[in-house]
């Protein structure tokens, strides 16, 4: 199972109040991985990313395709990027960023301040959209 599939299983397991639809789309490149719908009737998208910390990459970079960058620039509202920063020495951490910050996230990596840390905080955030 690839790392983003594992992240999807973690999201589904821990963020249960949201109705999730996993989007597996090869015809429209750049489309986010998840479509979410909360109890307030709000739809939103989530791009799943996994960043592995290595000795040369202490901060954690996040790589995006040009299509993913374009999607979030064109759709800055109600689009999000959830990054699982995996560290071989500890459990991973989860960082949530608004889609409107994709260019900064692409250039700064996980130095950029997240709007939420942890899946529990992300769950509350998505519930309150």
C-alpha cells in the first residue's frame, strides 16, 4: 500500500463526522484526492501528501505537480492540503494547509505555519466549515 493510501485510511478512521468521497481521477490531472461534505452542508476538497523527514531534509518538503499547483491557485476557497510528515524515529505528524497557500507550501515546505496540527484538530476544523 502506498503512503498516500495509508494516509487516506488514517483520515477515514479518525475524521468520521465528514462524508468522504475518494476521487481517483486520471482524466483531470491535479484534482484533489478527497471530496468532503460536513453536517453544515459544505463541500470541500483535500489533497493528501506524505513528506518523509531524512537527514538531508529535516524540515520536510512537499512536492506538487504543476496541475496540482494550478488547481489550488484556481480554487483557493474550500480546498485544503493535508500533509503527513513521517519521521522514522517517531509517529508522523499531520499538518493542514489551505489550498490558497499552495505556492508558499511548495516553496517553504513544512516551515510554513499550518492552520491545524493533528487529525483531531483537522476533524474539528472540517466540522466547523
